[in-house]
C-alpha cells in the first residue's frame, strides 16, 4: 500500500516537471518586462521583493497555460530619491517596461508619478500618503494611512480627553500627515496641544530633549506617526524618562504597527501598553499556507537568524503581482497587445482597474486608482508583540469599534476588549500632568473676606490643613471628588490688597503659577482668552436688590388718577339724578320727602359699584341706562384691582435719578454700565453684605446691582431687613472655576457640574448656604422697561362717552316724554273747561 502511494506521487511529480519544461521551451510565450524599484537594503525592500518573486512563481504554477510571462528587472534605490528617479528613467527608456512596481517611499513615488503619466505606463506604488494625484496610471496598492486618523480621534474621545500631543518624523510626508490628523481631531473637538517633528536621524539625546519638553505640556495622550526605527528610539527614551508609566497613553499608527513584528525585542519591551492601528489581513487558508512556506524558506536560508514575519507590504505586493499578471494575460487574450507602448499602457490600465479577486490580504479591488480597506486592526502592545483588542470599521457610517467583524457592539469598552495601558492600568488615564512626579493640584483661593456664605477658608484643627467651605467651595469639592482622581490638593490663600481684583487671580492662573482658582469669579469673554472656565454653577445675569418701601395709608387711591376719580364720582351722581328723574313720577321707591328721595338716589347710584342695588326700576329707559353703566363699572373695577395688585407686589424703581451700589472687587461696575443706560445715576461702592444691608435700610442707596448670587447671599444673611430681589436680563455668565488654558480638568469638571445641576445637588447646596425662612420675591424685570402707569381718564374716555351719551339721551327722552305728557294734560284741561263753560252757558240760557 505504501509502495503504491509512493509510486503515484513520483508519477505526479514527473508529469508536473514535464509540464514545466514544456512551458519553458514553448516559444509562443511572450515575455512582459516589468520594472521593480526598491531599496534592496531595507527590511521592507527585502520583504517586498521576496513576495514579488514568490507571487510570480505561484501564479504561473497555478496557471501554466497562460501565454504571457512577467520578467522582472530590478533597480536598487538605496533609499535615495534621485536614484529612484534615475532608475525609472533607465527602465522606461532602455528596457521598454510595460509596468513598474515600487518604490515604497512616498517622496520617491511623487517623482515617478510624473514619469508614468508621460510614458503611459502603470506604476504600482506602495505610497500610503494621499497626495494630489492627477495621473490615472499611478495606482496605490498600499492602504491609505489617513483612514486610521478618524479611528484614532474616536479612541482619544473614548478616553474622555480633549488634548493630545502628536509626534511625527520631520519630513514632507510627516508634515502632511499632521494636517490630516488636525482635521480628524477637529471634528471630534480635540485640541492638538503640541506637534513634535523629529528628524529620522535624530540622536538619542535630541529625542530625550524633545520628550523632556513634552512632559511639561498638560496632555495625557501621545499619538506617534513615525517609521519603526525612529519609534524604537523614541519609546526607549520615553521609558527612561518614566513616560511609559501609569498616567500616560500612547497611540501608534500603522506606519509603525504594520512593521511591529520586524522590530527587535528591546523595542517591543519599551512599547508595553501602547495602542496601535494595524492593517487588517483576514485569516484564510491561502494566507496560512503562504506564511508557512515563508517560514520554511526563511529557516532554510538562515536557520540561526531570528525569524521575521512577512508584513502587510509584502502581502500587498504579492496580491498586486497576481493582479498585474492577470491583467497582462487578459490584454494578450483580447489581442490588445501592440508594439506601441501607449496602447499597451492604456489597455493594461483598464484591465488592472477591472481585476477583482480574493488575495492574501482579502479582496483586491482598485477604486479610483487605489486599494480600498474596510477595517483596521486595533492592537495593544503586550508581551512580545501586539494583542488584538478589536477592529476599527472604516466603511460604516460614522466609523465604529467592534470586537469582531460582522458582530454588533454589545460591550461597554466602546466595542474593544480591555486595553492595558502603560503601568498596567486598564482605566482611562486621568490628569497625567498632576499625577506625574507626585504633584498636587494647586488651588488658589482669593481671600477677599466679602461673602462668607459663598467662600471662606477653613483650617482643620487636627491636621492643620487648609480647606474651603461656602457655596463655591462645596460645589468645587463635590465636583472634584466625583472625578475620583486620587490626586492630592494644596489650598493656597491669596490675601486681599488695595487695588486688587479678580483679574489678578486670572493672571496668576494664566501664568501657570497655580492649577485652578476657586471662588466667586465671574465668567467673561476677555478672561476666557487667557484661561479656561467650567460651566457656570450659579444663576446667569445680574439682579437689583431694593429695600421694600412702607406702604402708604392712601395706597388704594394710587391705581386711578385724580381726574379719573373725579369723573367716576360725577358719573355716579349723574346716574342717580337720571334714574331719579325717570323713576320719580311713577316709582314710589323714589318718592317721599326730599331727604328720603336724596338718600335713595345716592344709595342706588353708588350701590351699583358692588352690584348691590335693590330698588326695582319700572322704566325701560332707566333700566337701559343702568345696564350700560354696570358694564362701565365692571371694566373700571377689574382694571383697578389689577393695578392695585401690581402696586402692592412690585417695588417700583426709577432708574433716572437714583443712587446705585455695587461690589468694589466685582467687574460689574464697568460691565453693567457699559451695557445699560441709567441716565447718570449716583454710584457708590460697597464692600460686604453688611454694607449692602445698611446702605439699603438707611436709604443711602436706592438699589444695589450685582451678580444674583451675591444678592441672594445678602437676603439670606439679613432676612429681617425686608429686602427684595428683582432679576434682570442675562448680561453676565455667572460664576465658574478657573483652570489653565487647555487643561482637561475644565471639561471634566464642567461635566460633573452639569450632572450636579441635573440631579439637584446644586440646588441642595444653594439651599444649605443661601436659603432663609423669610421668603424674598424674585420678579423678572428689564432695566429698560418703564414703570407701570396708573389708570387715567384718557384710557377710559370711550366708556365714559358711551355711558354719558346713554344717560343724556335717556334724560332727554324722559324730559320730552314728560313735557308731552304735561302738554297733553293741559290740552285736555282746556277742552274740559271749554265743555264745562258751554254746558253752563246752555243752562243759563
């Protein structure tokens, strides 16, 4: 059985050998010249060339019947751009190349792009930089490096930081990559605090000096985009300087990570905890077989040399050669081959753009003359290499991290496996600039001793350590403790001196003498140019504090003007007269003695004010008059009630000729009077809550204008002073905590303040320090709005004209009716007298 198997194997080998010999001797095969321009001394160049030759061998072994054979002519650039250009010219002019593979350098590829366009020869480039390319013959077979930058920005965002430091090689390509990174970070609202451009030939001392500078910059995330050789020096120095300890985060791009397996063990050891983006090569049987074959050949050639895995450049080169060989055969089959190179080049380009197959690196397809990748692998440098923690899906709508391709996110860590950062931490680095070297958070507290309910310094009698209390101090402590940084704090007092203001506090923070300032510090646009503020933790805008004036005995007369009072009284009397005149002749209730008639008439007219009239009216004219008048009384009494209520509720303030006070160390003196026109009021400076209360109760000032929180404090401390607060328009931005420009703490503290406002913690702290038993009224009011006007006759002239006209007409009708009635009686009397006289005369006769 074994002998039969061996015999079958030998027969198969002989047939294969015969097929190869026949193929080599067949004169119908056409050799196609393809140039290869690489740096043969570099590791990438050696890998790429090895994969190219292996690809040709594998391709024609699988397709022995093809009528074309690619023949490579290689040129060594030795890493120099001019040599690459010279090699390309030589290959195009002397060797009549149908295509060129290489070079691996972007700077060299820029020159070859022009040559390829002139010669109409496809160039398969390993350039990863998307420089402006107008040459359709320039084909990028390597992955575009810029596609990973959005993923890096998303990762930085997931670590809840808004500041990064970028390190790139000091080359044209490096500077271009920085611009692309800036754009990606800007979309996420992330600020690049500093960009370090390091020469590829920088010495160890120069790299160390640059890293020393970076240690002083308040940022905790470093993004490294350098070749592996420079990255090795950089991480080695970073480890010596303690920058690979807890509190730091390093993200490396595919420029380094794609060649991670080619780096030595010491370099890998210094990079422990870094996170990298790497080109994704999906696992397949074909890739497994190729890798196994690569290992065997490498071991056969160098059995005592450390083995290096084939990288993504080699895989791309392998697939590109397969695509090129397929395209060349397709051109030959369709009989498009011509002696003229431009026809061959055009036909070959068209076929290259049509090629689509599953290669070692996954699907090979050129779109817009470049290869397209759907995902990148995210690796965590742990142990001897990179440990996969997930994938960055570039082709999804907004890009996302996933643990496995094809499965939706169900994990918490933003779709990735747990990441072990430098120092062994698995959590987000927080405030590295505070934790490094055991530094404490230096908190500056202005001790101006004005409003103790807002801020006051305390000293622990046991530990003798300084602290802060009051509303502002408690808000800061609650927000900072919620961050759970585990960072010590140092409270530093700033005593008040003559001429000092809060701008001096801002200056000290901007000069980085302290990390943060806590106090009743107003957020302004000018101050924001030098420091970063948190979200305001107080009410926005300013308010006016007034002393409630004593109510006048005759305040009930204030709603109506004198002319309206007099007119109303006259109309009441006129109504009584009209009703009496109409009802007196026939209605017994309006008859009697003169005193009785006068009393009944007055009672009836004034009782209509409260709709209490009980006398029955018999005439329709009097009923009509009273109905119209009752409507007038309804409108008049309703308006009177509303106006009297407002006068009893709102303390009116006249802003033209009053005395105004404001806090001396507050910026409101200039701020308010620049925005509001008071018509030249008298200004008085006040320095404390006690001064506020005394100034208002004594009458030395009519109103005090300041931040609403200051005024609430005064009312809380002096509830018996009968003070009221009138809120105004939001002309200020409230109080905020002050941080150095670019400090990540400002954003994180803002988030905590927003949470405290939402869950009611801010309200609880405000009630603790500012609430009192005697409630004060807060009434929205605009400074520019006029005081409410009292009711006058002009506003009601229409009603009085209607009612007066009705009364006059009814009176006139009644008079005419009475006159007619008397005239009728008189005529009847004359007739009767005439009749009597006639009868008497007849009797006499």
